[in-house]
C-alpha cells in the first residue's frame, strides 16, 4: 500500500526541477529496474506488484502496491509491475575529451529520440554526451525508458554548446546534409561529433566550429533521417 | 467552421477498420500536407487555420477552422495548422522482389518506430516493406507523422511472414545478435532483409528462413539497438 504523500512526492519527480533538487530519477519495468539493481546505482525506494516483489532477494525492502496504485504513480501508458526511485549517479564536473569520442547534441528536444541516442552511443562504447540546454533532460522519464538502462553507462552534461565549443581544441565533426561521405570517412578514436535537430539542423552559432562535416549518402526521396538513426549510422562508420 | 458530422467522421478514421473501408488516411502539419499536395496523392478534404489556407493556391477548397476546432480533430498534442484526409495510394497486389531489396518487418508494433523505419528505407531507396500482421498499420496517424511523407514512396504489405517466406526463393538476410559482421559484409542489390522486434527478436517460425544473419558489432553495454537505428545501420553498410 502506498501513502498519499508518496503518490504526491513521486508526481513531483516528473518535473526536472524537483528531480535535480532531490538528485533522483524514476525508472519503471522489471528489465530496467533489474539493471539498476545489478549496477552500482543507489535505489531509494521500490514500489511493485506482489508477484514481482516475491521474485526478489530482498522482498522486505519493497513497498507492495496494487495495480490501481501503480497506475497512479506510473508515467507509462501501461504500468509494468515495478517503479523505482533511484539516485542520480555522480557525474564529473567536465567531460574528459582526450582519447575519447564525445557526442554533442544540439537541440534534441524529443525525449524518445534522446533516449535512443543514449542507447546507441552506449552500443558503440561512447561514454560521454554534451548537450545543448534545450536538449531533453537525461532523467526525463521518457528518456530513461527509451535509453533502456544505457543512461547508467553514459554521462551527460548540459551546456551552452556554442560557448563550450569555442574553448575546446579537439577535432570537431558534424552531421550535415552536404558533408564528406561518411561511408568512406576514416575511423576516428578521438573527437567531438555534433548531431543537430533533424528539422532545423545544427544551429548557426555552432556551425562555425564544425571542421569536418560528414554526410550519409541517400538515394531515395526522404529529406532527412531521424536524429538517432543518423547518429547510429555515422558511429557505425567512424568508430 | 467544421460540422459535428465531420468531427465524428474524422474521429472514426483513427481506427484502422474505418480507414481501410474508406481507403483514406489522415496527415497533419504544413510540411507533410504540402508534400502530399505536390505528390500524386488525392486529397479528399483539408481543414486548416486561415493563415495557412491563405498561403495556398486554391484556398477555396479548404475548410477554414478555428484553433479549438482543429484541436478536436487533431491526433497531435499540439495541432499544427492543417489536417488533410488523403486517399490511400493503390498498392500492387504483391511486391516485386526481383532486383530489389525488400524490408521484412517482424512485430514492429511501435508506430513511431515503424514511421522512422519507413523514412529510413526511403532514404536508402528501399521501396517495399512486407510486415507481419502484428506490425503497426502504415496509415496509423503516428506512423504517418513519423514517416514524414516517406510513406508516399514506400509500399507496404501486411502478411503472415512465416507462410510468405516459405514461398519465396530469393536470398533472405536477417538482423541477428550473433550473425556475420555487417561492417565487412558484401553489398547486395537484391534480397529480403528481416528486422525483428527489438526485445523479442525475430520470431521462431521466421528464423528457419534466414540464410544470412547479419550483426552490428558493439563495444558498449547496451543489450540491443532500437529497431529503426539497427535498420539504418545495416542498410548503410549493405545497400
């Protein structure tokens, strides 16, 4: 059984401000919660249906809820057995650019897209993402669900991208419509890869910093690719 | 001004059954509707805000609606100026497999994912998709919006995939977790590429037909890639 206060508290965590003050995030579903439990993530609280709780090693630490209670606190259309409140992992003050490929996201506002990009970065071993201030929040519940646990392994910083790029001396690559063919590009082991918003592209104050523009040759009629699909294709050719 | 009957009729078009009986689909937003207008698609009806209508060459054929009226008929969270009812283009009885790469989708239930796959296929010049009966409907409004007009150029058939593959003699490739490295695979110009559901994979009755399994090597911790990202990466390496 869940208290009214707990319901209220969880609902406040759908707002970035409260999440950041409390330094927590919400994760739902057996797959994701199990992944958090096996990773070095501090779980503050778990609310779950009895069936799920009884399969766990420490069922006593879990608050058992009924389906209609889970419905109240879940952000999913179809609540999925368990909801956990987890501590946001500590992130270094600044990304370590030397010897790494770091993804730079400019205006990726759609949370599902951001989650898929985090997951794709993780697949290719990219551990760092620097995102513009208007990119979706990493701990937005939709981002968490779409990232499928990859957010534990990928660190993310929000910055004024234009200002920040002006201070970096590392090679800067960008996904553009009229760049060099990424299918024949050299592999890289260090650098920044800038991905822009799929309808607006990379914004004007960021463009001047791109030294190596990369394009995905197409032969059909589509005007653009989804940002996460483009990220996946480029990483698969240059990493 | 929009009539009550029109509102009711449009709401019935959110159901696949009515869409198929009426052989129409709904498209929203200036970008998509403009693309339909320039393509050889029959537009049955357009409902739009005055600002949008006045920019068109035939404003008289457009039903002007107020914002609150557009809200009533729109499937978007934020209605976007214009909604059109368009005729479903005629599709050949069967796909033409000879000399073409045809995408085969097994259980892609998420409409956003299907729309992104259609758009990605279009980018790489793939014109045909055969999908399992439980794959989302091509004319589902969310698929239409995510495909960004690519659905005009890509034909799609729903079939019992297992039965259908048993009758084809063309080469069948499949995206699998333990297949040949797609980064070093040969380019192909003819064949079927089967993409499975990202959590369940390709289903058991389809697996025996896969003659060439392809994998995307990863080095990070993610268990799987999003189906549309995987489709994009594989197509970028083999087409």
